C-alpha cells in the first residue's frame, strides 16, 4: 500500500520515514478491523452454537447483539481514558481484554461462559475503533487526518465483507470454535504489532488541560455546535443506512419473494460503494474542505433517498429500486463520514480521544436506534422504509449545513 505522507513526529522524506508511516497505517487499520471482525465473524457461528448448546434463537442471538451494545458504550470510556493516561497503555490493555475474552469464548462449555467471553471480547474490541482515530490525529495532525481516517474507514468496511465468508469456511472445515481461535490469533498478532510499531502519541503538554471528571470533557465538546453537528450528522446518516439494510432484507425476501442468497449478492455492493466513496474522500483530502465534503456526501444521500422514495410512492418496488439508490447513498457516506470524523476530532485537539469515542458511540447508538425503529413500525409495506430512511437522511443533511455555515470559525 502506498502511503503518500509521513508521521508528523518523523519529519522529512527519507525512506525510513515512509516505511515507518506505512507500518503505522497498517497497524491502525488492523486495530480498526478487530472490532467489526469479531462482530461479524460470529454470524456464521450462531447456528452451530445453537446446535452445540441446544438453546433457542433468542439466546444465541444475544451473542451478537450484546457485542454491539457493549462496544458502543465502552468507546466513551476509552476515549477519555486515553486523553488522560495516554493512547498506548489504554490500547494495549483493551487488546489484552479482547484476547482474554476470545480465549474464554473458544473454550466455553456453556452458553453462559460463551456470552461472558463475548462481553469481555467486546470490552476490549471497543478500544481499537476509538483509539485508532485518536492516534491518527496525534501522529499526522490535521493536514493528513482525512486521508488516514479514510483508510481506517475502508478497513472497518472491509471486515464485514470478508468475515462471514471466512468464518463459514473455517466452521465447515474445523468446527465453530475455529472462528474464535482465528480471532485470538489475530488479536495476539495485532497486540504484538501495536507493542512493536506504535509509540505513545498523546502530547504531554495537553495532560495539564484535562479535567479530572470525564463528564466535563463531554460537556466541553458537546457545547461546540460544529462538533455536535458532526456527531449527530454521522449518527443520522448511519441510522438511515441501518434502516435501509434491515428494510431491504425484509422487503426483498418477504414482499418480493427473493431468496436470501440473492439479497446477499445485492447487499455486497453497499460496502463496496462505501469503500469507493472513502477512497475518493482520501484522494480529495486537502483539495476540498472537510465542511464541503461532508455537505456533498449528505447531498448524495438525500438525492438518492428522494429518488428511491419517489419510485416507491409511485408504486414501483424492485430490487434495483432498493439497491441502486442505496449504493449511491453508501457512496455519499464514504465521502461524508471520514470527513465528519476528522472534523469532530479537530474541533478540540486536546480532547481527540474523547471526541473519537463520542463519534463512534453516536454512530453505533443511532444505527441501533433507527434499525430498531424500523422493526417496530414495519408492517410489510415499503412505507416503514420510506419514513425511517427519509427521516434519517433529512436530519443528516440538515446537520451538515451547520459546519458549512460556521466553516470560517472551525478550529484547524
């Protein structure tokens, strides 16, 4: 992978600087992938766990849902802890928790032990998605931050694409525990890479500016209109997409009578378009402002959603009506979300860890909330999709106007 920038604490254009920059990026991408990999690798495991422990669907499903819930909550804690105690020790502690929980899950002889292992695994995995962005801000500054966050966003989108297939292949060949042994091996390798490659990046001078109470840092950030707009906008955008993902599954299989395999074949284009948008975002970094990219991405999402709603209200519902606008919306997300995350982190640089934690929490919280909202109002017709996705993307566009209107006052 070509990395066209160096770590800011290693200036110059020497070969060693470029090699070090590449190593750091690869390490950060690996850290980012560990959470989504652990979440989605469990999907093909669920039927086998149900058979092994002879338990109902609702109980085995907790092994998936509880991971999302725990990861979303602990992102808030990791960000603030890293601002106060440093990125490296907090990250290494989180990775150690991930490995311990994965080992417990791999050795579990009961569903209770498996669920406890998954909780511990999620407690540790939450460190990666949060601290990778904070470390990126410390290491590369604001100049290359969008490029780095785009790489991290692509890594987080890649994991859900490969994890179910990889897990299914391992389970068929070696049994369901092999998925956890693979996760453990990956966790150990990533921990070793962090220990060898990453150094402490937290500026020592900023420690004196920390409040001893975490909530004061949250209040300080949320009092900034631009920061709050970035957090809410990202959350609304992800929420709309989660509702689209859930709604497309129900409408494809229940309303249109298509198979799960056909749905899966269409669905793979969603993360693919998101990856393309993230790549474009990284290429345009430095040429177009963060505020403009966030607004442009949200315009893409709003237009795509409006076209989709027009077709549905006009009585046309086909797989292409669901997935072509959905792909355009994912492309817009790839343009907007890396820039929104970078914009949120740079508002108050000395609270980069806390800002990264709030950013990830907002996306997980609103994603879960909108998906649950869709399920609650779904009635077998496309109207639930129209309402939920329409509200999510409309709110995302409105919040994107705030940073644009205040762009001359944004902290750089």
